C-alpha cells in the first residue's frame, strides 16, 4: 500500500503497477480529453434538467409523494425515457453526487510530486471546509440545507447513497494501487470522509452556522487524518 510520497508502482518516474492513470513525477501530463460532442452535451443537459425538475418536486411535496410518472411529465419526456437516464427513482436526487464519485481518486492521482495520498486528501478536505463545499457538510446555504434534509430524511435515498460511496471507494482503491491493502485503506478513508460530512451537517441542521462550526470541523478532520495515518501506516 502506498501512503507516503511515493507513487503507486514504486518507481518515482514509472508507470502505476495497476495501469491506472496515477501520474508519476516527471511523467508528461496526459493530453486533455477531446471536446464533448453536441449529442453528449444534449444528454448532459437532459440529465440536469430532469434531475432539477424532480428535486424541485421532491422538496415541495416529499420524495415518496411524487411519482416517476409525474417527474417524467414535468420534464416533458416519457417514463421509459426517464428510466434510460435514471435507472432508479433515487438516482434523480443522487445525480448531484455523480461528479463527486471519483473525487478522492482524482485528488490522489493529481497530487503534486512528493505529496502522499493522505496528505493530499487532508489538504483537499480542509480546503473544502474553507470553501464551505456542500460535500463536506459544512454549508448553511438554505437551498443546500433543504437538499440535505431531503437526502438524509429519506431512508431509500440514504440506502441508495451507499452504492455511490461504494463506487467512490473502488475508484480510490484503484488510484492507490488496487491491492487488498489499498482496498482496505480506501474503505476506511471514504468512511471517514462520510462521517465527518455527516457530523458537520447534523450540527448545522440543528441550528449552528457554518462559520461557528468551522473551527471544530477542522479539528475533527485533523484528528481523523491522524487516526488514519497511525492506523494505516503502522508497521
């Protein structure tokens, strides 16, 4: 398992042992992805429009009181078409998490030379706290609070979210090297990030402001990463 400044694969300038795109120091940057075509842009816009329409209805009436047929009608598409975009009703809400599924993996893969994975993830999470990133739970914007109440207050959404977190865990494990030790490490890291975010949101939902919670959220994050380090780097 690679948890220091060394890159997966062992050699400072070599390829990752698992073949993943974990860029090593001195290696030329990957070429930027090809421009997104018109068809793909339209598809993404449809995803967003349908998800936004659904979330608006869920916030107004409750997740369980709005049918998929109603969402499809509001988005001016058929029910079968909706299910081609969103396999489950819960995905209409959790679509907003899709861009974050591989976030931890990207942080590890794109970290500067000489920076260890835990250091990169710690830096990224602390930066998120400073920016009041909703993913950290430390955000008291009214619209975000409403969304989080919808999410955490609906058992089927909480259950479905575990699938998204499972994919985050798998992506991070691949970025770390994808052996058993790396998979164990990824599971612990993703769990820690989830618990930190939930703790922050629960305090804000109880009435505290993000500014008031910030200092203790930073302390909790620092403690969590110390525990990860001492647990994962122990001989």
